[in-house]
């Protein structure tokens, strides 16, 4: 017998939609973006964790002056809380200096 499941009833067998995480570089004066890493995560917390883990090797490869904003971001707990709040609210988060993007489930980017 088939039964109807209303759209607002959670399906326990359905996997959560992923948060699409991307790190990219944009060179001044160029149109193209250079991919530095992507992954899908299943929660805002794991997405912000991925951003921190990806930022470390990126800043390690930059000279001191260019790495400074990323290294500051790594220790900026207030900004991490802002990123988590954005993702929890269902909006994306983009850092200002290094484009580290997470798209929540259902969002287009």
C-alpha cells in the first residue's frame, strides 16, 4: 500500500543536502578564477571546519604580506561565528580577501 508523505515531514532515509565548499584564487586584472579545492559537507560546522583547514595550506604558500589576511581570519573567532551564523540561517558565506565559499543546501552560487 502506498502512503503519501507530506513535504514537511522529514524522511529519515534521506541524506542531508551538502554544503558545497570552494576555495578559489582570483588574480587581479584577470577574469578567471583558479580552483584551490572543493568539497561537500553535511553541516554548517563541518563547512566552517573545512574552510579553516583549507586556509592553512593556502596561506602557507603565500608570502607574508599576502598571507596576513588569511592568517588573521584563521584566528578571528568572531568571523568564524559570523560564518556559522550565515550558514545556519541558510545563506552563503564568502570571506573578503580569499574567496572561501560555502553554499548551503538548495542555494545556487
